[in-house]
């Protein structure tokens, strides 16, 4: 019976090591996801390297990055990508296949190409934009109505962030002394945890949106690192669908993140964002001042025109009243003169008759003379009564006409609630009719107004004509 050949574990491990060293005796460029970096206090890192197809892991190995190499790789990575190495990032690295008898198979990472990772992050950004576009969310927040005066502001920021202090300094100490109401919702603003932290702050604001006019997201005072969280689809979807306008000032000057692109408004720094809000108040203030000045000027002009027209009406009324009074006084004098002349004529005629009777002196003549004298006295009395009655009637007519003239005073007419309609400066009448849609002037007790004719209903008198 043939004797079994037995190998120790160390012999097998050594054999594997030699085989791998002979087979994989150079460096290889390898693409993999750093599922978890696993940094240790010693400064070394032992990342879990995986390859996925969908959600399934189809390959998995352990990597090794020694402290000195890790520091060099990290520094260059941040300079190019503006992000530190982090869990879940797909990288292209230069690695060496290593087998240890005690730790097994691993890949020693010698270098990482940051340009590749930058491209991967750009792909993530593009994918987020594509998803938002497919759901019609790219400009949803931008279509919201911006408040006329965004006074009540919900701020998402870190409570120790320099960007927050810069924002509040400009906002609360503005030279015009505009007053803003701010509420801080503390959140982490960069790195892997920023997505959930910012969403949590947004949910807190969403629970009582009626308390706020706008939301601002501000960060600053540091390097442009840790910004990829603002390309994350989950966060960007929350911003796009938020019920209030969201304004960002997250302090960087390179390509805009997706969050900035879809926000209602983006400013490069918190300071610029605060200046925009102050300027919004300033523009409204100036508009109100201009409108107030215009309203005051227009009111003064209207009052002056109304006073001029009232003065003209008063003057015309006084002139017409004086002419009427003079006409009635002249008529009265004429009537009195005519009555006196008639009385003189009658008296002269009666005296002549009496003289004739006297020349025919007889007893009957004397009697007739007496009767004639009596008739003469009676006629004189009747003439006196007639003259008084005529004078009284004329005075009554004069008083009645004076009352009617007073009633026709335009000032009394408009004070009783009536108004005088004018077209092209002339009183509206059958000879000066307005057309439908035409603008006319109305003079009332409170001043002059303008009105547009919407319909015309003819008087019965006009219809008969």
C-alpha cells in the first residue's frame, strides 16, 4: 500500500505564496469599489475591495495601504477630486498581489488614480440629473412663487459654521435696518453623513412650513472638499420637491452641484446670498417710496384741478345770479314806472272830465261833480291797491327765482349727492353725448373722478324725440 504524502499547512501556504509571486510578479491597474476603508490608529488602512453586479457582490478581497502611501494618496486625491477617500467610492488603483502565510491573499495598494474617481463622481452627478429630469423635478422648486418680502428664514447650517456667521452678519446688520426672523436647523454639511443630516433638517421645516417664507442652505469657511453629497439623488429629490423656495450659498467656485442647479436660487457664498435677500427688501422699499411719491403728486394735481373747476363754477354762478338779479330789478322798475304813468293818465282824464262838468254848472251837474269826485277818489284807492298788489307779486316772483337760482348752485347740487358729468370739458347733454367705452369726468362733493361709460339708457324725452 502506497504511503500518503502529507503536507503541513505552512508548506501549502508557502507553496501558494511562491506560485503567486512567480505568476503575479508585477503591478496591475485594478478597478474596484472601496466598500469600507477601515482606517486604523496606526495610520494604515485595510479597505474591503468588492465588485458588484447590481446589488450582488461577485468578487471580494482585502486591500492594504500603508500609512506613508495613504497620506500621499489622500493628499493628491483631495487636490484633484475635492473629496477625501470614503466608503463606497469606486477607484482605479495600482496594486500588487500579496500572499501572507498568516493573513492570506490581499492586494497592496501602491497608488490611486484620482482622475478616474473624478469621472466616477461626474457619472454620479450626471445620473442624478438624469433621474430628476425623468421625474420632471429639475426646475420644480424654481417654479414656486418667491415671497414679496422673505422675512421669515429657516436656515440649514452648522451652528459653528463660518458661513453661517457671515450670512447672519450681513443679514442682521444691514445698513437699512430691515428686520429678518431666522431659525437655525443644525446639520452636518459635508461628507457621507451630510445627506441624511440635511434631509432631517428639511423634514423638521416641512412639518410646519407656514412658519417660514424661504429656506437657505449655507456653508463656508473651509476648503472645497466634501461637496459630492450635494450630487446625491436622495438629497436633490428632497430639495426639488420641497414646498418652500430653497436658496443655497455653500461656498465654492468650481462646477455647480446638482443641489445648487435645482435650488430656487444659488449664490456662490453665504455673504452673497444674504446680500441678495437684503437687496430684495431694498428694491421693494424703493418701489414703495416711488409709488408713495407718485400718489402724493397725483393727488395734489387732482385736488388743484378740482379746486380750479370749482372756482370757475362758483364764478360763473355768481355772474349768472348777478345778471338775473339785475334783469328782475330792471323789470320791477319798469313795471312801477308804467303803473305810475297809468295812474297819472287816469287822474288827468278824470280832472278834465270834472272841469267839463263844472263848465256846464247845474244842480245836476254839481251832483254829478260830487259823484265824479267820489269816483275819482275810489279810482285812486283802487289804483293804489293795484299798484301794491303788482309790486308784491313781482317781489314774490323775484324771491322764488332767487331760491331756484340757489338750488341750481353746482356746489349745493354736488353736496346733495349729485354729480356733474362732463365730456371733453363740457357738460354731458343731448348735444354732447358720450359713446360707450368713452371716459368721462364726474365732479362730486369729494372731488373729481373719472369713469368709463359701459351702457347708455335714453330718457323717455329722448326716445320721443
